[in-house]
C-alpha cells in the first residue's frame, strides 16, 4: 500500500496530519506493507525568505483579523498539536519561503532519507523556530538526518538542482485539483483531504486493504443454451447426450 502525501513545511495541519497518519499506520495490522512518499506543495510560492513579520501578524493580515485574534487561533492550533505530542512555538516562528527546503527534501529522497529530513524540517520550523530558507539551517537539518553536509551545500547552492522534481509534484497536485494540504492519496485512487482524526486514517487503511486484497467474486450469466466446456479430463461434446 502506497500513500502519497502533499504537504508544506510551514503548514501546521501538515505536521499534525503527518503525526496522526503515523499513529494510524503503527496501529494497522499490515503496517510493514505501507509505504509513505512525501510530495512538494508550496502554500505561498511567492513568500519572501524573511519579511520580518511574526506568524501572528502574517495570519492577521492574510485573514483580515486582529493580531490578538490571530494569537487566539494559533493557541488553538498549539493545543491540537500538543494532543499529538508536538510542540508548536508560534511566538518565535519565522514565516518564509520553502522552495529550497523542498529541494533539499527531494535530494534526501534520492538518498533514502526523505522521511527523516521531512520530520526534521517540520520540527525545525514549528518547534525550534528556525528559518527554513536559511541555507545554514538546511545544511544542519541534512547533516542531522545523516546526509553529507557538503553534498547538501552543493545542492542548495545550485537553485536548479531538484527544482524540477518539486515542480513535477506541484503540477501533479494541480492535475488532481489539490488546493490545500495536507492531502493524501492511497494507491493512486483513494483520497483523504486534511488532518483527519487518527481513527479516520485507521478506517481508511483498513478499508483500502480489504478492497485491494479481497478475493474477486464472479457473477455468472444464465444462458438457455447448454454449456460447451471441458472440466478435468471430460468435455461437453456436441451430441454426447443425444440418442
């Protein structure tokens, strides 16, 4: 079973949804046969690398609310995250562009470290208040995930490296009409939108597994004409039963 996950590293629901999915997979009877692949999605491709705004100010401006209202909204998200064992530090978060972070994740995928880098990038942003467009931060994330710091530096220095991989994911999201993340596609035909409760993921995994692995049941047409077929070492020969 393959699960593709479109997400962005500055999306709170992506981190929450990721953790809920992981818990659901851990509880799944066939967890060892589940493969998770992360896909790139930029919530704001035009975001600046560092505009000096706090996450509260950015949210207030985006949704036309006061900074105090934004803080209350983020407090609610913080509590949701805490319920999943995550620590969100909104007061120190640094809104930024995530394109280079996505390129790094694609590089990590080539090295078999996609899951580790994805988790560390999310933690770096939401818990450690790191700037994900800062190359020193990204190189540190790569190194902590077991990648070569020098190779990561080389990838980040060339803005064309793995850029096409990111764009392919984003183009595929457009084909699927994905407008928000997280978005999950199971076995290329079952879709789940949003950070659904763990129980929802568990139910989906069970249902997909049953549907994909059930024994096919064939329905037979009833014909007036006699069957002409062979079974074992005998065949229904024309005129066999005629006198």
